[in-house]
C-alpha cells in the first residue's frame, strides 16, 4: 500500500528546516555599518600607534623605541586625545566600509551557497575577496589616505590640519581628488586579501562548528573567538602590504613612484623586518576589531530578523 504523501506545505517546511537561513543584503548593510562604527571607537588607539610605528623610518632615525614609547610621547605632547588623532576620518569611513563589506559579502554568498544554504570555504574566500576589493575602492583608500596624512601631520613641527573637513579640503586643494587615492593598488591588494583570509577562516570555522546542522546557533563568545582567529590570520598574511600602503599614503609619499618601487626601497634601505613594523599593535587591534565586528554584526542581524521580515 502506498503511503500517503505529505501535504505540499509540510514538505516545504521540512525542506526549509534543513536549509540555512539567508541574510538579506539590506540587513547586512545596516548591521555592518553599526558594527563598524562601534568597533572603531573602541580600538582606534591601537591603530594610531601602529600607523606611527610604520611611518617611523630608520633613516630619520627612529623617533619611537616601541609601542610603549610611542604612547608615552604622544600623551606627553598631545594628551590622551592625541591617541585619537585621525579618528574622525576612520569613523566617517568605518560605517560605510563595514556596510559595503557585509552587504557585498552577503549579496555574493547568497548566490554562491549550495541547495542547503551552506557556503563552502573556497567560495567564502572568493566572496570575501570581492567584498574586500569593493570596500577598498569605494571607501577604504580615501579614508585611509586621509587618516595617515592626519597622523603623520601631527608629528610635523607645524601641523597644518585643524580638523577632518579642513584637512580633506587642504589635501584636495593641494593634490586634487587623486590626493585622497594614494596607494590605491596597495589598498586593493591589502583589503582584498584581508577579507578573503578573514571570511575563509570564519566560513571554515562556522562550518566545522555547525556540522550537519546549518541553523545551529553560535554563542557570541564563540563568534568572537572565531573572529579573533580570522583577524590574526589576516595580520600575518597582509602586514607587508599594510606597511607599503601606509608609506604610500604618508606626507612623504611622493618619493615612491609605484607600489613596487616603495616595496623595493623599504627592502633596500630598511631590510625585511621593516615589512612587519607595527605587527604587534596591529595584531591587537585587528583581532579585537574582527571579533567585535562579527559579534555585533551577528547580534544586530538577529534583532533585524525579528523586526524586519524579508523571507
């Protein structure tokens, strides 16, 4: 005797119960923007120290003896507020940067997932690469250029920039719009590889944790731990590109003809170790950054899924 078939709506429900839920790109944009703004306010001092150490060339000779000395000198000469020099440029940029990153990633990953809604690690890497390149071109390059110039300007005998908008106006007046797009190649390489590594690691760890249940919930602390691991992996993989990008966006960027020329001059005059300047403060900042961003992002998406129905 043939068993009665299930009602069509029941079959659909059974199929959907085993399928991972997709995140609407609109929710990703909103959640990513909120996560980026909150994160940068927490971690900016480590970004400041990292940038100062990368700008500190041996040929000058070095102004700072290390992380502690950089913090000490900055506070002595500019107060605690000095550690937040350039925050405005990153704050104005971090919100759209994270919004673009997560929005593009979710848009691409929704089309790359298999029938069960699972995204494999390789596709996660490619989606992360696409998100990183897009955020580099639209947001990160001009934002980073302004930030580096602001931080470098503070070490000058007579600082020029009185604030974010004044600084941007002066940069464009002196160098045109191209002045905010210095180091574009290095920035695209850095951001593309950064997000490729991070999303590859996050996707791999999430798939391992969830096993055969794509809808298994992940505790925020576990998400944070996975984010920190992903951040650390990206630091060790991309710090040389970050150093090159920083040099090409500084106030002395004109002495470098191209990205390759900058890399060769660093190698020639400062040695291989110079490509890893600022690694320790960057490691602390990025691990915290990625952990915080993924935690906030996932929690905001959970709230949006309740108040914003898109299925």
